[in-house]
């Protein structure tokens, strides 16, 4: 039986990712006419230009890191500066994306937000993505240690971002690879640990 080369290409790159959790299937990617790029050398060179050596707490040697997400988004992903709210060249992140936690005297807010191109008929904005910047090397599942005088919400970065998304957008499932965590689920869904 002959195998479809498009499906084989999708199976190969999905195998490289070694994904955990929900992943789009090769037939769905082929049906959407999404195809992996074959010549990634120029993209990889641009990526390497963005990588810097950074000191990470608990590590002896500097570690490679992307320290400026807005630069990464514009120079590698090809976003326009206006596509990323919260960046030096974009508008600020709107207060409507903030979640007040009065019981902890704290407000959760994303570092960056990516709006949909078109507004809803009533003029509201929908959001494609909220992005939270955290301290380099921070474990997303661990609750950071604080002193007894700190009355802020004692929660892991993952739990904090999940609550921000759920209460600001009604969306909150986590899809993770390494240190990158992206969230997206229907309102009212319960989360399970990853």
C-alpha cells in the first residue's frame, strides 16, 4: 500500500517533538494544508542570533536563553510590533485582562497579549494568546518560597497563569513542552495535573 508523503512528513516532525498531551493529527494537518518547512537553515540562523548566554540561579555555567520575547516574536516569528501588546513597540496590555485577587492584595496580569485581527460585532477584542514572563530557570510547577510577611497568593507559576486565563478569558487548559506553557480550554472545564 502506497503511503502519502505529506502524512509521512507530519509523522516525522511530530516524532521529533515527542509531544505530551493533545496534539493535532497528521491527517488534520494535511487537510489544513499545513506543511513542515524543508529548508530551516535561514530560520535556525536567525534563532541562534537571538539566543544569549544567561546566568540561571542554581546553575554553575551560563545557559542559552531567549531573553527578549518581543524581539524573538518580530525577528523570528515575523510578527508586527503591534501584534504583541505589552512590548516596547506595541500598545500596553489592557486592564480588562487583569484579575484582581483582593483576598491576597494582588493582581494577576499577563506580560504580553496577542489580539485577534478582527474585533467582535460589539467592538470587543478577543485574544489569541496571553503570555506570562517568569524568572529564568523558575520551575513552573513549584510554589516559590516566601517569607511569613508576604501575603500574596502562594501558588506555582502554572497555577497563577491558569487562574489568570480562566478568570480573564474563561480558558485554562495547559499544553506544555519543556519550559513553555500554553493554555486553551472551554469555560467550566476542570483541570488535571500535567
